[in-house]
C-alpha cells in the first residue's frame, strides 16, 4: 500500500502536485510548538522527496530544468509558513490598528509566500545535487539547510520556526544544539526525517551506497541521543542548582493589548504591576522584600518612564533595600540630541531609591512592527496613512552586559531578539543569565507565544546560559542552561513566578565553534550527495 501511494505521489503533475506539496508543508507545521508532533515529518519530508523525484522536465537544459523542483519547494514552504504563522494576523485586531484589518489576509498570505521563496531556493539547490539513489535525502537536507540559514540572515533575518526546532521536541534530542546549534539540527533532522523515502527505492547498482546512507543516518541519530543523555546525566536535576543570592520574581500582568496603550489606563497598569509584585504567595514570601530582582515584561509601563517621576517614586516605595526592578518601557532621546528626538524600546534597571542604574535599548527591531522597511518609498506611493502608527523606533547601538554590584550579571533580550541563533551574546563577556522580556499579547491565545518560548529555550542550550522570561500575557518562565523549564506561568493568566536564577553554565561548543561544525555538516552532506550522482535519472 505504501508503494502504491508513493508511486501515485511520484507521478503527480500540475495542480495536484502543488496541492500535495502544500498539504505536506501544512502538516509539517504540526511538528512545531505547541503540538510538537515531530514524527509527522517522517511522512511529510519523504513526500517532499518523492515530489522532487517527479519534478523533472525532459529536454530543457540550464535553469529551466530546475524550475519544477523550485515550484514544488515553494508550495511546500507556503503550506508550512501559512499553517505555522497564521496567528500573525491576530495583531491586526489590536487597538489602534483598525485601518489595517482589511490588509490582514494579504499580510498573512504575503508573509508565507515571501518566506516560501527560501524553501523554493532550497529545493532548487537540492535538485542540483539530486540523484536516483538514496543520497538524495542528503541533497534535500543540504538544500533546505542552506535556505534556512539564509532565512535567518537575509534582510535582518527571520529565523522563526526553523526546521531544526522540530528535532528539539524533547530535552534529550535538543542537547545537540549545544554543539551544532539549531541550524545543525536542521541539516541532521531533515536527513533523518526524510529517510523513509528510501523504502520505495529499488536496490540499484550500488547497494553499498544505500548501506552508507543508512549508516550515516543511524550515526546522526545515535550521536544526537547519546550526547543528549550524556549531557543531561552530568547536569543537576532541573531547579536544584541555583544562585542562592539571586531570588527573582517574574510578574505576568496579563494586560489586554486592546487597552494597554490607552492614556487613562496608565495608572491602572502601574497599580496592577505593583500589586502583583508585592503579593505574598506563601508564609516565607514577604512581598517585594523577599527578592533580589523583580522582572516586569516588555513595555510593562506604557509611557516614558524618565518623564514620570511619580512612577519612579512608586517603584522606590515598592522595593526594599538591595532589590532591583527590571522593567520594559519606551525611552525617548531629547530633541537636542544628535539627529533629533528618537524613540527606543528599552529595559531599565531601577533600584530602591527610584534611580535608573542601567538601561538597554533593543537592537534588533521587528519590521512592520517597530519600524517600517522602505518607509520613504511607502509614503511616496501614497499609502503611508494605512501604516500610520507602525514603526517610529530606533535601534540601540549594541548589546551590553549589565553588571550591578551585589547582583549576577545579565544580558537583556527584548521580544524576538531571543530567536536569533548565535547573535544574542553582549559585548563585554558572557552573562550569568539572560533576561528575556516580551509582550506576546499581540497574538492572543495562539501558537505564537509557545513558538516564541520554544525558540528562546534553544538559545539557552546553544549558549549554555540560563534565562528568565517575563511575558505580559505569557508564557513567563525560568529556563536552565539545558533548555529545561524549571517553572512557568500558563498563557493568558496573571500572576507571579518566584524562583532562583539557575547556576549551571555548561561549556558550549556552539558558542566557541558553531560555524565550524556547520561547515563540516555542509561538506559532509555535499560529498554524500555527489556520491549518488552516478545514479541520476535520465533527463533530470
């Protein structure tokens, strides 16, 4: 039965082929958070292999012969990104953006269509290395692996829902990210998940090539599982190894995005934040007096903190001696500064006197959210009014290490800065922990906040550094350096999360030489692909 299905899939052409690729891509999104149904890829990626097997054109040479594979890859990517990122449209219903609601379907479809160009390119590259033999799964892994790396870097990058995240669906399988990073997991994962496509292959003239392919895949699986078990066996149980002098309280206020920025709601927001911060959760908790750090989410204070002395005075009243508040708030640079008034999405560290001890301005801004790409062109086209209210923020100069006397050092990651592999360490050395503040309230009770958490979790493994995460509507969490959730708050609930900063900071090979391992993977996969070129399909 499997052979019959595979044969029919192989012979599809035209719109049936495109719909099959679309369906395979959409089903692949089930491997992502919050479903984490990674085994679905054992069906969908072999389907993609078979669809590319049949993507041949008799006669034409040059780039035209690669077009069917690129089209197949585009439809697969379109389905994957449409299903995996459909929740982006929820942001169009946020307060103050009613003029944009008619553009929501176009934006969601356009985002998926644009990102699918990367998978189209990946399928094209794979087709260049394709063969009739078993090593074509490595051609697919190399092609899509390269396209995923490009997606994370081109035009400031958008490495959301990388294929490698599906490999990290358990703590054990995720540990390889400490060596090869999520891009390395992408290369290896695609090859492993695509392996069932070999079940329909004929023995061929070189059976040793099939054995080599299967042995290579088995080696990847054994290495991933072996390293995962070894690394976790040398770690303390989750939540046991902590910094005793770094007791933290994470506040999740769950303030509705529709009213968050209303001027008459500012006081209400501050009241809720201070009340939660001072909540006594058990007999040992003396409100805000019990913690060395209290952490509020991104833009928790919906006003310019430096221009609100009363808010700083209330914060000073809340904090006990030695306690530091870390909060997100917009920052304005005075008009007399070079270049005029500038606005920043910032994190402030405030002490018990109400003094701002340190600050960080977000470096990696969200396009179409915090800034408008090609803004001058958009306004010249006469559609600038449609995008009024979008953008206006300037990027910070660099990531900085914040080290305050009597407190562990940390580096701030605001919102989706936590999704960029290899680009989150600050200048000045490795921090004791990361502080990720975010406001995922834009996306309601959707898959978005869970996918965001999943990406942030992988950064802790890659860098060997724990993370504390404060999200307005969730998911707030304490994550150790092995990517294990020590504690978390449910999405869509208000509350506080009390705990300690995890102390373990294991060695990270990725941080030291991740690019080297990625290069080795690339060369290895190319060589295996080229070994199979002798069995190429005629006319391909």
